[in-house]
């Protein structure tokens, strides 16, 4: 039986931990075989975010004050939210919302969560996303 690093090198997922894959310069959390988010995916509401959810989907961005990629991410997500009706963009200061950051296991900024209309996290990425990747992720949420 493989354990520890040998198990991870062999391609096995660690029980209870999310699996990640690289998509360009961003890390994306993998989903199950049916393209659905992992069982027990977090669900957020307007009270958690401090803003209303979008009618179709919500792009949640965790940022910090001195993060240069966060500014570019804000621009990309704002453009996409403006292009697609019913999609909202919510930016959260990671330093000011540490309880939420810890609950969602946000380790780096920018971290982007794509929520469906019910507030369930359907996609998650770390790093500056490309516009095409954001639009593709929204396709899964809508």
C-alpha cells in the first residue's frame, strides 16, 4: 500500500483533500467525473459575502491590498460580469474577512470562486484567470 508522498506521486487523491490541476497560470480544483462540484461543496449566501448573489451566477474574488494580480483579476471578472446578464462580481478583502478565508481554505490571492444561482461553489481557481477560462467556468454554473 502506498502512503504519503508515494501515494500522491502515483496519482491517488488524499482522502478528504481537494484535487488540483494546472490551467495555464492558475490552479483549478478538480470536479467529479460528471463535472459536478465535489460532494459537500461550500454554499454561500448574501450575508456571507456582504453583497447580493447574481441571478444566474456569482464570481467571488478574494484579494489583498498589495496584490498586483488582484487588480488585473478585478478587471477581467468585472468585464465578464458586465458581458453576461445575471452574473455578479463580488470582491472580498481577504485580510478583513479572515473567518471566511479560513472556512473556504483560501491560501493565496487572488482566489476566485464561481458560485451557481443557489450559492454553491462550482469552480475555484488561484491566480490571475484568463477571460476565456472565466467564461468557460460560468458555463458550468449557469
